[in-house]
């Protein structure tokens, strides 16, 4: 979509493109109207430059608002169509691509990774070999034993081969540690599909879901619509532009690090809502079947047993998704079994299947502490949950 359109026109186009958009009932609408003023409080407190918030309920978008600025220095306002680096919110989308290939019977998530990246056959645990090989499932659940930087260097092929050489931190399947395993999954997608990772996602996820703003390539034109990244200033309370802003555009073979499958997606609130609505619907949206209901069930139910996982208490892990097993603190307003994922820059996307509610929070900041436990996330979700109580 051309970026030259006025913000109001863009917002109208977004809503027109979403068949599940609608107004909430009067009581809920009154409660949801409290979200934007609360976000403005965080802007005034120099906690964020601005925010885009979206709530969907029972298949309909009932709240979509933008406050603050996307670029403080140039006084560029945040709009409903502003583009964000969603960082690790990319991971569930990568996991979805893997599950598409399982639905196609082209792989099994219980396959050893070495079937597709032979170098993993020689993976080491200390001085010896692990008792069993790393599987695709291990990579999806962060139980592979892989550790370290999640950046991609040169290509997914070379990165996966380099990861295969890193000593494992623990026996696969025995512990949970946030890992670069989704980059390995990205390479498996390329090998199995015969397409680049980006091409496969565009063809099988973004295009059929009409996620027209979602991309891994940050072109000069797209930068004009990008929310900039901010960090705390030395003179508190203040907020200043972070440096560097983001990893450069994806340029395989350049040697420049990028964050493809683990965290390289740029997207909008409306696009992310379409992805989450598809998952909440059991794999289908507007007649486009992306995943089987069984694949969605596997992704959104506990796959890590009783392992201690995640960045806030009470969680488990599915396939690509964090799952709220015991709601508490920042998740107290969510139902058990809610699932989602956050991103390093404060972005959050959570789905409560019991209440049929989707929460999308898009902000861009760093060095403000644990993004998953942030006050901004908690306040947004609490106001929305209270508004939609029946």
C-alpha cells in the first residue's frame, strides 16, 4: 500500500479490509475508550513515544487506536497503520510455517533436524554426544540445548551450520532456555519447501491472510512509516532515540546480521490481528485455510510438561507460543490456556481462547526492563479485559 496516503485514509482502508471489524456494545465501548488515555499517560511519563493498541473480541475488532509519536524529532504522529519491528512476535509465525509443512506431510516435527541440516548429526554435548538428536519439536519449544545469539549471518544455511557446531548446553528435551532454534526451523523450511524462508511465508501465510504490510525487508519507503526505537535518556524521565535503530534490511550474503525467523518481521496491528484471528479460528480466516485444526491445537497446548519456562511466572510452552498455565501478575486478567508472544522492543500479542479475545500492543523501546512483565502491557490488557467482562 502506498505510504503517501493520509493517516485517516489509511485507517479507513485498514478497517475496510478487516471483515471482522465492528463496534463494541455501549458498555464495552465505554470501557475500551479508557485505553488511549492510559497510553497517553505512559507517553507523558516518557515511558514510550507512542503506541498502537488493538483488541478483537468474538471475531470482531472492537478497539484500534494510535497515540503519541512514531518519530519524536520530526513530530511524525503514530497512526493505526504505523509499521513496527515486532521482534520475537515473529516466532509463532515461523512455527506456523513449520506446521504448514507438517500438514502437507513434507516433514514431522519429531524428525531429527539432521534430516534437513546434516551437520546436526555431529552436535556435541560437552566432550560427548547427546543421548538423542535435536528434533524440530525441540527447536520450536526452546528445549534443544542450543544457546547464544539469535542473529542470522550471511544466510540461514550458514547460520544453521554454525549453530550445529555450538556445544549444547544441556541434553535435548530436558530443560528450557530461550534459544536460536527458530532460525534452525527457518532453514528447515527452506530445505523442505525449496523456497527462501521469506518467499514461503509470503506465499502461504501473508498473502492468503491479506497481511499486506507484513515484510522482512525494510525498504526506504517503508522506513517513512516506521515507528522509531527509543530508550531511557540519561536525564530521567526522558526518552531518546536508540542507536542502532534496527538490524538492516535482510540482505543474504552480505555478512550483515539480521533476525529473520527469530525476530525480523515488520508488521502492523491490523496485520497481526489477522494472524491471531486465524489461529483463534482453528487455522482459517475468511475462507482461507492456513493450518489444520490439529496443528493449531498442538501449537497452542502445553508441549513442555512441567519444565520451568518463560519470562514471567506461571507459563508453559507450546509450539512457537508461550502458554499461560497459571495466570498471575501481568497475566492475571487472562484465562488459563491463553497464549501469545512478546518482542524485545515491547510489542505484545496475546490470545484468550476462553473469552475469544485478542490483545495487540505495539510500542518501540529498549532498556526498560522485562518487556513481558511491563506495566504498559499489564495496564492495556487489564483495561480491555475489564471492559469486555460479561
